C-alpha cells in the first residue's frame, strides 16, 4: 500500500508547488492591479479637482465682474445724484445770499443818501459808508458771477428772479 500512495505524493507535491506559484502570481497581479487602480483613482481625483476648481473660479470671477459692474453703475448714479443735490443746494444758498446782499446794499444806499444830505455827518463816516457800499457791490458781483448772472443786471430784483428761475429748472 505504500507504493500506491507514494506514486501520488510526488505529483501532489508538484501540483501543490504549482498551485503555490499560481497563488503567488495571482497575489502579485492583485497587488500590481491594486497599485495601478489607486494611481488611476488618484489621477482621476486630481483631474476632477482641477476641473471643479477651474469651474468654480470661473463662476466666482463672473460673479465678481457682475458685482463690480453693478457697483460701478450704482456709484455713478449716486455721484450724479449728489452733484445734482449739491448744485440745487448751492443755487438756493446763492439765491438767498444774493437777496440778502441786495437788500443790505439797498439799505446802505438809502442810508448813504440820507448821510450825504446831512451836513452834521463827518466825511470819514461818509467815506466808510461808501467803502462799505463798494465792498457789498463787489461781493454781489462775485455772487452773481458764481451764479452765472451777467453783472450788468439790475441790482434790485433781476438777480433774485434769475436765481429763482435757474433753481426751478435745475
């Protein structure tokens, strides 16, 4: 009986050796395949990450451009509105100042006429009043120039009417 078993031992040993070699190769192939798959997955992840990042960056850039354009448009609109409001306020202030200056100048001229006819008034007082009249007239001319009113206008009411008309159209 030994002999029949002995006959099978050597082929079984060879078969076992071959199976071990096949198992080692399979294990080697699995390891190599796993390494290639992991490399492919890593490469795919990197490619997707780059693509997504580029897409998100492009969207962000577009949103930033739109926000900047909107902000610029809004800013220009507000700057125009501010300029318009300042011009209106300046015209009103100029109108008020011109009216007050014309009133003061008219009162000063009336006083000058009264002083000139009074022989008891000193010459220095008359000179000071005349100098004050010249100052007020120069100031009024400057205000009219700033308001765009010709300096040849009637100093009484024409200047006020021109300013009021100018501010009504503004």
